[in-house]
C-alpha cells in the first residue's frame, strides 16, 4: 500500500479519545483511522510518568504493526508524559493534543490569563503551562485538576445537576482569577462543554484541544505529502476499533459519541507489545 493510503493510528487510555477521533473524522473524511482504547488499564491520569510511558510505548508498537502512517495521541495525560520520549524512537509522525490546545488558548486570550483543567497527572506535569510560556512568555497560566469529571462523563451524566454542582466547586476558584480562556485539557471534558460553559460564563472562551489537534494533524500530513489522495469520502468500514478490555462497553459508549454506529471493537492483549 502506498504510504499516503495507509491509516492513521489514534490512541487513548480508554473511551475519551473518541472525542478526538470524532474531530479527525470531520477534518479528514478521506482518511482511514484505527483507534486503540486501553480500557483494561484506564485511568492514566492518576499514574506515574514511567507507567504511562510504558503503556503508550506498547500501544505505539501495536499501531506500528498495523502499518499506520502517523499516530495521534488523543490522551492528554499520555501526550503530557510520554510523547517526548516516544517521538525519538519512531520514524512516523507522532501528534499529541497538548501543543495544539496550548496554541489555540494563546490565540484566544486577550488578557493573557489562561486556565487549564485536566487530570492530576496532566496538571502536575505543567506541560500546558510550559508550552504556553514558550509561545507567550508573560502569560499567566492557572491549572486545576478535576478528577471527578472523568467518571461523571463515563456514567453518562453530561447534562446533570450533579455534574454542574461538581463543576461549580472545581471552577469557582478559576473564575476568580480573571482568566478569559480555558483549555479543556482532558479527552472527556468536551462532552460536558455546555455545563462547563454555563459555570464559567460567556466571557471565557473554552478551548477544545481535540478540534485543534485534528486541524494540526491535517496540516502535518499535508506538509509531509501524506494526505490520502483518494477523492471519495470513506465509508464506515474505514474505521477500526481495538480495546484491551470490555469491547461491548466500549461499543456502547462509542455509539453515544460518534456520528456512526460501530458494530464492535476487537479486544487485543496489549501486554504482548
Ligand atoms: N484520557 C485521559 C486524558 O485525556 C483521561 C482519562 C484517564 O485518566 O486516563 O487525560
């Protein structure tokens, strides 16, 4: 198969990365996509850099075996902790969600005060803050981990008073800092964007790294001459899903996020890689 016709690999710690997958489907309708969700070992957000890097490396090896032309790390935590190291070990482009999200936030802020919400691992890595400062030295970046958002989203409580109450508890301190842009630095958060928006108010622009990543992925493939030249939009069987556990649960969640009905996901033993 010609390089340009090969699929793009996308991976996440579980189901959340489907928010990135959805944006990639939109932005790159002619590309084949392979998704891997590490449903057996989720969450990554409370694990060490060493563990997240080890897991990410195994998934990258699996995706390389599927002969992908590029890999998108849809997971914020894995982008924060593993991208730098793994990038040096492989020959194909590796795209994370942090840089595109940070750049969009810098473009969005007028007052130079940016909030970032994410898992404990992402926030304590300070990766968003470092990226933002490399573009805009004098920006003020305020991070806040919101660990309960992931289980709330996975329970389907996207529009629910409980989620709104938790959001108020987490986010009030951010409102008080006068930020005018807020990075949704976790795969799950775009699914509760409306709730977060209500709590933050209209003056705060919510930045969705998933959307920005899909755009960056298109630019990168274009630049490297790797865009699929086929002129027809692909059908649903251009998308393949793999998981490390509980394929049925994954399918159910995927069908609530993606604009197509997925029939199933293949379970693989990721520890082999
Ligand atoms: N996918 C993770 C992220 O974007 C959230 C879930 C987890 O903790 O693994 O950071």
